[in-house]
C-alpha cells in the first residue's frame, strides 16, 4: 500500500504543477501570463489581465487539481493522513511548479479550496463563500486571509466534521495548508511601487491584502499598466 501512496503523492505534485493559466493564455492569446499583470499563473491574474472568460476554465481546472488526488486517496481506502499529504502536494505543485522550473507559480487558492472540499464538503462551502463576503468592500484577498486563519480552528472545534481519531490529523493538515498559502504570499520579489516601503509594512500588506502597498487602486492599476 505504501507504494501506491508514493505513486499517488508524486502524481498529485505533477498534476498540481500543470500551469493551466500559463497554457490557456499561450494557446488562446499567445501571451505569456508570467509577463503580464502580477506575473502569477493562477486564475486571478488571468482575470486581472483582461481575460475573464478564460479565468473560469483556469479556476475550474485548478480546483480539480486539488479535488482529484484526495478523492483517489479516499476511494482507495488510504489512511486519512495520506489524504492530507497528497492534497498538500497538489498545492505545492501549483505554487512551485516543476514544469516552470519551480518559479512563477500561483497563490494556490483554488487548488487549496479543491483540497479542502475533498476533505470536508462543509469546510469547502465555507472557504468558497466566506471570502466573497468581503467583495462589497473590494477586499476579497483579506477575506481569503481570514478564511485561512479560521479554517484550522473550525476543523478542531466544530462538532461532527471528523471523528475523534481524524480530528487532530485534519487540523494539522489545514494548519499546514494555511501556512503554505500565506508563505506563497510572502515569497515574492519587492515590486517597483514598494521600493521605499519598510519590509514590515510589506509583510503586513502581503499577508492581509496580497499586495505590497496599502493603496489597492494603485496596486491594481500597476498590474493593468504592466499587462498593456
């Protein structure tokens, strides 16, 4: 059984590494998504670069990258910790993709949402809905941050989600998932707009708002100008 787990773990990483945003933009627009907008390969940058229709299949494929490995682990009766590991590897593959030399990966939010949903449909609904409660104030990234922080807490304290034996494994897995997602926000090069901004402020802005500066409009216009 261990060989089956190792094989699935490798496949989960390779599946996660498929750069759907990069491929779709190349095929449909002849554009290298790494050179426009924020330079990331995820659905958010595809949308930010003016391709809302293309962002939908990218998002769906990224969700599927998270769902599939976990479902295979579940339906082949692997232990719960192995469900968690293959899901995390799919996220790591997306964030640090082999096919792009471990660079220019996405934030992994849709892949993470797919993993979470495959592990717990209740928590899946939470992570898909909660961030968009911040949409009226145009702070979905902040909503994502809050959802990621709350996720391990819900997995531990909400009754009926997991058995007593699985609760600790799931909570640790969700805590690691949160750490991976937040680490991906942090490990980016300093942008031109933030060269005079102290590192402490940059870290704060990246963690909460997924940008280097506090001014959302200026940050978004910078991405738009870069894509033109």
